C-alpha cells in the first residue's frame, strides 16, 4: 500500500491533520527558541536535537489525537461514508481536533511566558483548579478576542482542508476493510509504542534546561506530568540501606543542645533552650513570588521594594536563604513542616497529611492559638484541608464550602463587605491584612499568644490591585504588583503598630518561592534565592544575632544580617532558639545561629532533588541518577565534578528519610 494511495483514501483528512499539527508545532517550537536566544546558547547539534526530538513527540501527539477517529473510520461501513450523519460528524470532529490543537498552541505560549517551560505538574494543577485559572486567564488576557482568534484560525484551517479536496477524496474513497484495519492498527500500535517506550524524560537528557524544554511537546508533557504526579522515592531514586540512612540523618541533625528520644531510630529529639523563654505573638507573612533579586538589598536598581529594603536594613535579615521549591505549596510545606521537598506533589496536597508534627503543633504545645490566613479560596491546592486538619483556624475568601470539607478547626469567610478589591486569585493584600488585624484583636482579647500563617496573593498574575495606592497602573505587570505588595506591607505595619498586641509580636516576612524558576540549568540555584526578615525581636534576641562570630557578618555596620547558606526549613528552628524554647522536634531544619551549623540548602522540582552543601551540589533524579557539581555562586555556574560519597550520602539520607517518615506515619503526632 503506497503513501499516494492513502492520500486518496478515507484517511486523507487525518493525514492532512497530522501534517498541519506537526507544522504548527514546528512553528511554536521555532518561536519559543527565538524567544530564548538571549538566555542560552544554541549550537548546530543542539538545534538538530531539539527539532528531531520535537518531531518525534509531535508525531506521537498527532497519532494520539487521531486514534479515536481512525478507529471510527476503520469500522465505518462503505455504504455510510456519504451519509449526512458521517459528513456532519466528520466536519465536526475535525473542527474539534483543530480547535484542540490551536488552543494547546496558545496555552503553551502563555504557559511559557509565565514559567519558561513546557506543560508540567503546575499545568496539571491548573486543570484541577479551573475556577481560579479561568478567571486568572480572563483577567490577564483579552479572552473573548483570543477565543475568537482560535475559532477563526480553526475555521480557516478547516476551509484549507476543503480547498485541497481532502474531504472530497474522503467521501469519494472506497477502501476495503482489510486495508482500513491495517492503517488503523498501525496508528494504534504507534500509540502503544509511544505509551510504553517514549517517555517525556527522553527530552531531559541534555544539561541545558531550555534545550530540554524546547524539545518537548506540550500535550505529551502534560499527560506525562499527570501520570507521574507522585513519585515513590524508594522506587525511582538512589537509596542507602535503611540503617545507614538512619545513621547518617541522625548524625547530620545532631546538635549540642539536643538528644534523641529513641535510642536507635527516628529523628524525634528534644531541643533544649538557653536562658529565659520568650513567648511573643508571631505573625508570618508569606509573600507570593518574592524573589531576592527584586530588592535593592540584593542588587536591584529599580526601587520596587522601598518598604522591604528599609525593614531589611533595620531588622534581622537572612541574606542567603533558599526556597525548597517553585510552588506556593512547596513553600508552605517547608515553612510548616521544616522538611526537605519530596518527589511529586507537596505534602500539602497529599492524602494522610492530617495531625502532623508541624511548626503549628510546637506553637500549640506552648499554649498558642493558631490561624491560617489566605487571600483566596483555601480550597485551592488543598490548603484548607491541610491547615484545618492540623489544628489551624482558617480565615479565607472561601467562595466554595464543599460538603466533603471536614476540618478540625473553625473557618471564617472574609465577607463581601470586608473586601474592597478582588481578582482571580483573591482579595488585595490590604484587605487580607485588615482581616489579620481584626483576627489578632480578637485573639489578643482571649488572653493567649497567637501564631498566624499569612499567605498573600497580590504579587501574582494578573498583577491587578486597587488603583490610586501606588504610581504604577494596576494590571500593567509584575513591577506594579511588587510595588503594591511592598506598599501594603508598610501600611499593615503602621496600623498594627498602634495595636496593644504589637509590642509583643514578632513579624516574619518571607517568600514562598521566587517569581521564576526558569534558567539554563534544570535546577537554577539563583532562582531559589529568597529574602527572609524577622521584625520586632526583643533586645536579648538581637544581641544573640549580633554577637555570634560564626555568622561572618558582611560588615561591622550590618550586625543584623545572618549570612550562612540556609533553607526555608531552618527558619523556625533558628527562631525557637532565639526565643529560648525547649521543645520536641521532628523537624529537618536546624538552628542557623549555632556555632556548629554547617551551611546547606535543599532545592527541588517535582522530580529533581538538590542538596547544596557549601559549594558542593548533589542532584538526585529518577532512575537512581546522581549528578554532582561544584557551584560557583558569583557566576551562578554548576561545574560537573566528582567528589566523595559523604555529601552524596547526606543528600540521599535527607530525602530518603523525609519520604519514608511521611509515608510510614513518622511525621504524625
């Protein structure tokens, strides 16, 4: 059977569609490559690899898309091929397939604009949380115009198929069932081959992240992400013998002021505080997408964060802290559990995440009230279930109250009359802080100290906020959202300072993650660097920070800076030591102020798990892959280098133990 015969068969339309899809995918890939020319280098062989692998993926996607209709064509009797039903169905199905392709191309372009990546687990999450995503798209882009453009282009492509007589050849063809079965069977076999033997990870074998992402195909990548949403560490990653992993992690976490509560296994230990204990109220403001390089303190020249820079100069500042991941739920996981990121979904989104030994649990044992404030609907990303089932009271916008929501704590909906501005992701930061002040007033009257975990939303696309507050128009981009975020923090602090509870309240300002994780390397360490500052500490705590010689302060004039490399998971172990607390710890974080502290950080994507100890970088990947580098922070370069097994074993022990503790219930109370 010749190819020319297929062009005159009932499969003519499908062949035309496959060719059009591959051509469109080629143009999308070419456009994305041109858009990244300034960020990464391309050689002849890298371009060849990108377009060869891209063609393979595009062809596979096209086969999956046409498979259902190919099976229909196989079993469609010849006498029905010119029937009104088949004619209407054929035009409708092809138009739908073209719309799917055009919509996926548009979605890829917008997703790349935000994440500089093909579809991944984030896109899977977006498909789950359609309310926020559709509203975000509607507010960020001229959606009616774009939908109209997609439909118009799709109709033009369909008209092109009519002009080349693809439908005429289809409806006039006479193809025996045996040949139809052969063609449809080949398409089915191709799909099975792709499903079993062409993983999305094939495109990730290169060392340049941009090259890897360009080689992928969006639809193929999103189905791969959905399939691999949660990875079993013990099945896919390099492991140590369990006893050796236990020995290594206990050695790493051992500190002078701690002792383990179990003689042979586990990380649960008793931390002994020094001096008199201090029990202030604690408010942690977790700022959406606040990269360190947005601040003048870290070299930015645009003046985007005058309030935060002023606070950083006058208060305790962690200058070398790194986020554990690239999503809000990863930041929440690190800041509430002090645990390295585990592969797949964040623990915040997993089943069995109730009654854990969270930071909030430590506050509860110290007699604190606990609250979680979120400017959006906490149903998103499972936030309410996670915080509610771990003892936090919930204060959120809460448009939905689902019948299946059974929280262990109270939930307060921020009502319409308390909201002055709202977009797809939630209410303005000003409205959220107003709710925080109202809640703090009530908790202060109750006579118990309070701990509040606050998650903002304003520094997020569509970058809209109340007009008239700053001199950058709402909706014009990230810079305006940053300025508004900064302004709202300053306004909150001014209003909170007038409250009777504020003088005994420590305020933490920290990012959940950076605004972008995209870079030349799969894990670009500079894209995990976040600011973290602690305000309103008492004099005795400030004195501890200033007097510790191990911190290597950058200058005599900046005694408030904590400079060692550290992770989000180290924030609360450090803070509790400043408070002089003795407490039971099931945390992987450590006291950065300790003279025995060894600088290190944890960073991860959904699949890659990195451990940076001083300048030694270990990256763990599926298929038991271990890569080692020397990291040059000044140049942000990762230089491949083999080094001893000690650092590698520490990396494996941290991630392996963290995964096993959660899966086996070791993180539960």
